[in-house]
């Protein structure tokens, strides 16, 4: 993976040389706060845990993560720098993985900046910090899965707007695959086994367990596989659609 | 140094567009090869395949002993490439952009700084080093692209339309850089190979030691710029301005007929008679300007001057042409289009 590190560094610093980073982080922290304190009634619950904080992460990510991932490849394609990048002596996988990791690291930085809430929770009571850590890990994994999907879709278009909209829709499908209404709707069309399999892809269901502190190896493996599959698919799409 | 072997590219599946059709080509060290052709001729596609951006449908290219299909990363390491339009990352400063390229190319520490310094001086970017690339003029952006392509002192440089869209001064500067690159001895080998594509014909004369013309994906001509000129019907043509003789009523009589009767004149292009006013430069009166196109490129000058002398026409200006590149270009690239009609279809080529 020669060349991965420079690509990673360039991409990550790219977020910070433009207003993207500041705007994203401010909005992310603001919304996380609104969701936790207003909608989640963090104080009123009177419990020293961060369950309400994590509960809203899938919905927060649904719109914010595609906003990060949309530029990954669509921008390179639009400006023609994809030709520059892919004629440098690096492998395609180094470019794809380097860019993905940079976006993931950026999401990680935004997530890490919610640490005051963790301090507050510890100040107000004595929470199970293992559960909170599990929540953060799960949230980071889910962000990675959203990003991998977004990266793949960004690779297939020149337009960042299209990349954003399609990413939101696909991420929404992944999120909702497990809830009762959707399952019921699918049951009219598909055999029971297929509905169950699709239900297994539900981010909401998987993340719910994690946010309550149950970091099941199967859920971790699930998100890791989603990341692996979609990052690999990004490579395939980039390679296929170099021109046009 | 570059060996293109029967390379073809078809876009789309099945019977998609054949953008490059079985092109073979060798470029040696010290050569500056001009890639000429109309838009959509396959110039860029060929370059994209040689640089490993696109995979050839068939055939391959070998650069410095490495096969682009088998070892694309190896080939990319040996090539400096300026893609069409010199794309770059607009948010980055010139310095951080070159830093990124240097890191990807495997340089670090003192060596990295030395390389960036050298290349910045060479294309004169010192003054804008800390400016974001998006704030630079087109000429500077192009120089950033050139700097990026030669940072690792590559034995092979491939430049896709390096002067396209620049003003005449910027074109001149970029050409100077390219010329200096090709002849500079700081590469360990005997010289660099430079391949550049263009549709500006004067550029070929200005910088190239060799030129090829490509149209509809096929290689049509391969030779020096002088060879190309010699293919023009205007090669050795004579253009002259004479004071024509006067007729009985004082009106000027055209000399076109007599000059057209010279043995090796194929055609006379008569630009007509104009009346020039008296000036310090010479007497006023009628002047006739004509271009005599020779048969088979034979020299005409001797015959033309002796005829003028014997007829008593005084010659005001006379010039022999080397040939017109645009004429060769147009003839070749449009003739090829005509040839692809049903008549020229290969025998037995039925599906």
C-alpha cells in the first residue's frame, strides 16, 4: 500500500483547508446536543449514561455522513484530478483506502469532540465507562459503514449533489431494513427468509444493541464487512468508470 | 524508452467507439515527439493508456523496460505526466501540492525539499509558493502542473496539450521549459523522452524533433517537422509580387498565364492586382501577387526569376515556401475521413 499515507494526509488536511471541517463539526456537535438534551431528555431521565446520545447517532449520520463522503471521488472526477491521482505511482487500492480512511478519521475527530458530554456524565454520576466506550466504538464503526457506502456512490458520479442524495437514500434503506413497518411491507413481496436476511442488514437494530453497551462480535463483524465490501466496491467502480 | 505496441482502445462494450486503432510507435531518448491530430483523434486516449490511467483493449506499451499492463505502478514511477487541462487540487497551496506529489513519489526529508526547490526554480513558481492554486492565473496553474510532472526528474515526460488555452507569452514560456527539459543533461541517461500532444502546428516546429499525425485512432504520418512540410503541396512553392506590364490602354495585364506555363508549375493562385499609392518605399501603381505551386515539389525559383527578367517584369518581393503544416494536417486528416467510406472497406471484412 505504498502511497496510502500521503493520500490519507492530503485528504484529511483537505477537510481542514476549506470551511467544510468547521461547518461539519459545528453542526454535528450542535445537532448532537439538541438530540441529546432536548429530544432525548438527557437531564430529565436522571440516569448517568449516554444511551440517549448514541440513540440519535444513526439519524445524525444519515444526513451528515453523506455530506462528507459525497466529495471523495465525485470531486476528483469532476475536476479531472482523478487522472492525476491514478497516474501517480500508487496502487488503486492505496488511493481508495487512503481516501476512505481520511474521511473516517475526520468523522472520528468530530465524534471525539463530543467528549465534554462524557465528562459531564462522569461528573453527574458514575456511569459504566465500558458501556460508553462500546457506544463510541459502535458509533465509529457505523460511521465507517455509512462512509464506505457513500464513497462507493461518490465514485460512480461526477455530481456531488447526486452522490449526496443517493447516499442518503441507500443509507436510509440500510437503517430501516429491520424495523417492523418495513419488514411487514417487504413480507408482502418477498419470501420470509429473504425478509429475515434483509432485516439482518439493519443498522438501527445492530446499533441499538451496541449503544446499550452490548458490543457483540457479530455486530462488529457486520459493520466491518459492510466497510470491507463497499470499500472494495469503490475500487471496482473507480476502475470501471475512469472516463465519461 | 517508450515502445507502444499495437495498442488499441475501444470505449463501451461490443462494437463501441474504437478510439485508438492498433498504434505502434517507438520514442528514443532525447526525442521530443509531437502528437498531432484533430480533436477526438485518439491523442489523449493513447497518452492515458501509456501512463497507465486507462487499460488498453489490446496491445501494450513498454516504458523504460516495464510493461504498463503488467506493472502499471512501475511505469507510473518512470513517467512524468501532465494530464489535459493540468488538473490540480485548487484548495492546496503550490507548496503543499508539490509536497504531496513528492511524498507519493517516495521522497522525504532533505531530498524532498531539494527536489521541490529545484523544480520551483525551474518553472519559476517561487513568488506564488504559498498561494492556494485556485488563486493563480492559468499560466501559473499550468506551470504547477509541469512542476508536478518533472519533480522526480523522470526519464519520460508525457504532456497532454501543455500550452492549450494559454496566451502567446505563456505559450512561449511553457515551450521554453519543455525545450530546456528535453535537452537538459541532469538526467543520468543520455536524455529524456518527451511526448506532447497539441493541435497547434507552430508548436511542433517550435519544440519537436519528430512529429506524428493521428486521426480516427490511426497513425498516419511519422517524421520530422521538415518531412511533414515536404509533404505539403506548397513545399517549394514560390510566392511573388511583381509590377505587371501595362496593356494598350494603360491597364495592367495579368502575368498569371505566362507564369502558369512554366514547366513544373502545377497551379497558380492569383491573389489579384492591387493599386498601391506612391510612398517613400517605392513608386505607386499596380502590383500582382501570385503563388506558384510546383509539381512534385520541384524547385521553381530559377525558372520564375529568369522568366520575369526576360519579360521585363520587375519583382518586388519573392519567397520560397518550405511547406504549410496546416495544409498537410488538413489534407491528411480529412482524406482519412473520406477513406473510411465503403470503397476503402477491407476485402473480406464482413462479419
